[in-house]
């Protein structure tokens, strides 16, 4: 049988070019591929397929304890034509990675099957059996679309690339909300974050997450947009937790729907963190309901909740614009803001676009909040 790399051109080679920008400074190396089609039906096919600018991935099972690591050439088109199943083994992972520049990835509605139900024990990635984490790491630029991830052992998607648009992704960890024989009365799934972002210039849109932790967690990065997504069953939409030496800026959380979640909208910073900033976070036209603990929670005491806040992370300018509506349960707090000082929470906090109903009022501590109904 012919090698699964089908060449449309017989000549050419994969080369690495080191371009310079207009100032003559070296940029990151670029990987140039052949104009050919590489087909992947097993991990043995990956290296040859990575020579091609068109890559087609068929359905297959990744052997337990191995990572499906894909590094296409710059400008490549990657498509999935069947489900990928990851074999079960207790190990650190990740299960799949993709790296590159200006990549177009289309999952065509197919599934990545993490078999998280074989790992889940109610303790997540911080205890119990070792769980491969994350299920998928995206360290690429370009577009990543139309894929379903089912039952991630730990976090579903970690994003570390830049200049990236992620759209029409379905993270389905809903099965983890029920207890199993290893979790007692607790949900079996834990730490099953939908999207963890540590990157610049990232848009996540038109996607769905059903899980037991943050739908979105922004750990660091600038120019991050989360738009038109649906979240259920987890911990809501979060900035943080923010550790030391981190910058988060220009975040747009817009047009999302959150239902049946512990929290609604959160910014959480580590109590002991230093030299970090969170600036210009804008929430617009979001609709949240069925929130059981906090409608809006901004807390500088993480990992405690409403504990003694630190002052080493500056949160500057938090805005609610348009119409943001949050309905919380009877035992929930509508809004809690727990800042360590007026200098660690500063700038303009115009919350005129926020309405929170239900539950009971919380406290706003050391933050210049104005407007809103809560």
C-alpha cells in the first residue's frame, strides 16, 4: 500500500525560514510545507503528513499514554473526517496538541473522545488518580472550528497560541455532573474547565460548554473576546485565578448565556500574588440564570472565597455595558466585591449595564463601583 501521504506535487521540500521584520530583528522560525495532501490514520502517519499543506485526519484510536502531537506547516489546512478516541491510562497528558502559524482546522462536527468517565473520581486534577490534562492544547494561530470534545479527564481545552479564532466548539462533560462509585455524593467530574486561555488576540465564539468548573478561565493575555457562547452546569465565566507577574487586559465578554452554574461572572486574584494587573474588562449583553452562589464575584483573596484580600494585583476598570441580566437563587449573593485596597481596585467601574435579581445583596469593598441595579 502506498504511503498515506498523497503528493499533489512531486517536487519541493519542507524548509525552515528565518524571516526578519522591518527593523531587521529575527522573528520566530516559519515552517514551509509542500503542496500535497497528508493523511493520518494513526500516530505513525503524523511525521510524513506534517510535510503537507493539506492534512486529513481519519478516525482512529490514540494509544494509551501517548500524545497526538500535530505541527502542520504555516498556512496549512487540517480537517477531521472521523472520531478520535484516546486510550485510557493514568498519566499526565496532554492527549492532543496542535501548534503552528495561520492554521485552518475544521473538525467537521466530529468528536474527540477523552473517556473521562474512566478517570473521574470527584477529585479532578488535584487529587485521586492521575488524569491527562488538558485534553486538547491549542498553541496555534489561525482558525479552529466545528469540533466536539466529550468527557475530558481534566480540563478540556487550553489555549496558548495567538491570533486565533475558535468557533463552534461543543465541550460536553455533562456526564460528569452525576456521582459515580469513586466520588461518593459529589459530581464525578471536577476541574473540567471548558476553555483555559493564556494567550493574546484570541476570540472564542458560538461555542457550548457543559461541565463542572469554569466555562472560561482567562489566566493571562491581552485582547481576548468571549462572544455568543452558552455555558451550563459549571462555575461560570472567570478571569483568573491571577498569579504573580501576569497581565490581563482588554477582555470582552459579550452576548453569552450562562445557566445552572455555581457562579455567574468572576474575577479572582491570588491573595499572595504580586506585580500583576487586570485592566479593561467589559461585560456586555450577557444573560445568566440559575446561579446558585454568586451572580458577580470579584475577589482578591483566592483560593479563599471572601477571605482576607491581597493588594498585589491591580484590577483597573471593570465595565458593564448594554444589558447584562443575572438571576440568582434564593440562597445566592447578587454581587460581592472583595478588594484589598482602593489602590488595588481602581479606574472606572461603571456598572450601569448590570441588573441582578433574586437572592440577597452582598457587599462592595474598596472598589469604585457606580450604577447598576443589584
